[in-house]
């Protein structure tokens, strides 16, 4: 997520009232046990679910922009990690019309942001099973007290779905914790507008097929690399589409809203340029395509690193493009195991901005560090509010310490172990944990293994200690 985001824009207060519904057979007392509700994340205890691991989502969406109505089917392929008599899916709003598990009707109830399913028979540990959920309605845009929004958001010519950290559950049911990554097929059918013109549909990964059916157009997008649910995106609207390739041959697709075209001139060239630069710094680009969506959504006030195709609410500047594309390595490919590890996402993406400036005739990383430390940097306010490795609550994972002080921690590591070892660490990090989950302990261990140094005092001081650390050069 962009470091320009307002602090509240990640976290939405879910005040959802859903009626209970039940259909089909089911008996909670049979052999097996219910999957856990939540995965034990201390910052977002309600997110994710236990008892199964999702391998693939196949989402079929029928969306009408004029009414903001969504009719959809989610087919979720998962493996039971225990004998499973009942399990939950994170799901907020929308009306569930029916649920099947392996082709048989399953009982279900709604409990706030949980869809609770009881299959016709216990799912044995190790079994691969398929859950189908049919649903419809007006998807929710969630908003907190300060006006920050996420979820399914209407735009002036369509909609976009933004999921960090909890908004993805507003448009499809799933295991919405970053520790359970999966591949995706997303098929979106949209009627043509009143003039008979088609809407553009953009999503993650690659466009497999687009079919004009006369009165509507259906687009099928596929993501073959694992993706956390909060990074899934569908954007519907009118866009100028720009195609190309990076110097390494990675396909590029950039969609720009015509209202942002003048201010976004050159972004279609900047995306492959930044991707090539980052590949040299951080290791090979981890996905099979890259791009961007530049929308026109006044008032959103943030960008999001949606996988392969970051979303910008308006024309971005160079450093914002660098930040969101850096997330393709840090956060999207190497994904945090827990939400408290978010400094690894945002600290690295912010430090990528520093490196870009250093490599392109701007301030050095040393100079930017010093500006953060002495408070003269425009983004330094609030960076000492809490240690970045220990956010006090879920909403605060988007606060300045996670970004600015996270980047400062990385710079102190670079300063301590030297450039050669530091960039060896970075490239080994993106190689070893490519398309996997990792945490702060993994990163510290790697830094110490590569450098041969005990870095416990450094990380304790800059990552975990409250207040402003002493900086010898200050």
C-alpha cells in the first residue's frame, strides 16, 4: 500500500448485520471437529480460518454497473488439514443462495462476517474438496469513522474491489488471511452501456479470454502464481489500454482512465522501466505479467499493490509507482505470515523509493535516513509512535512507523553489514521465499546467516524498542 495513504484507510469498521440462514443436511456431532475460527493473528483475530488450506478460487461474477448489482459463484478448492466436520469462510454482506461441498448440499449459517458450513459428511484429513457458494446482492463498501474505505467501491464509471486488509471478504467468500495464498480464475461478465459500448474489465494476472456476446462482454483472468486474498482486484470502467514488454520480455498492461490520461502521460513507459530496475536490485520479477490501473476515484487517497497490476486512484508520481511495484517482490511474492510482519512489506517498499532516488540522481539513502531521523523529511511525522515490528493494533499497521522506521531499520542493516551482504540478503530473501509466506524471525535469521554477524541488538533497537533510538551521526 502507498505510504501516502491516510492512516485509517486500511482498516474499516465492519458493522454488518446478516440474518441467519440454514439449508440442507448437517450434524455437528459427527466424527471430526470444526475448523478454528480465525488463525490466531493477534492484530486481526477474526481473519482466516483453520482446518483447511485453499489451493484455488474460481470466481464467476456477473456485474451490472448501473445498479451496482453482483451475482456470483465461488468455487473453492481446498485440502482438509484435519478431520473436518464444519468450517468457516470469511464473508461479509451479500445474500447466499446455496452452498455445496463436493456436489452435495451443505448446511450453512451466517454469523457476522463468517459463513459457517456443515458438509453432508465429515471431510477426512488430507482430502481435497470443492466448495461452491452461489450469492448475489449489492456488495459492501466498508467505511470507518474517518471516512477511509475498502471493499467493493463504486467509481464514476464502474467499480473497483480493494481488499487490504479485510475488504476482499465483501465480494467473495474465502480464507482471507495472508497466510493462505491460492491461485485464481476470475471471470467477469458485464452488460454493455446504454450506447452499446463495452466496459473494460481489468484484474490480476493474464487475460485468458474475452468474449463479446452481443449485449455483454465476458472477460476471464487467471493468476497462476499464489496470491493472498487482499491482493485480488477487479476493476470495471473505461480505460485507455497500453500494452508492451519489459526488457526481460515480461508482458505489460497498463489501463488509464481517460480523465487521468493527461496527468499520467508516460506511466506506460515508467512501469517497465521500474520493473527492470527493481529486477536488478531485488532479483528476477516474480510474476508472469506486470502493469497498473490508473483510475479516477477522487477522495480515495491511497494506492494499493494489487498483484501484478497495482491500483492507483489517480495519476501517480514516480516514487509511488516505485513503491507499489516494489511490493510485487515484498508483500505479494514474499507475503507476511502475520499482520504484525507488515513492516517487511512497507519498509522494503519505502526503502525501494530511497534506492530509486539514490540511483537516479536524487538524495542518497543516507541523506533520506538523516532527514527522517531529524524530522525534516515531509513523511517523518509520527515515525516514533511505536516500534514497527510491534504495531499495537490492526488499524495501526498503516501508520508511519511501519513505513518510515521500517525503511530506517533496513538502512541500519545495510550500514552494519555492508552493501554486498545487504543486497545478497535482499536477493536471497526474494528467492528463498518466492510465492511463500515469511516473517520477521525469518528475515533476521537470513541477515545473520549471510553476514555472519549477531544483529540482535540492531533489530531490538530499531525494530522493537519504543521511542527514538540514538543515532551516532546525529
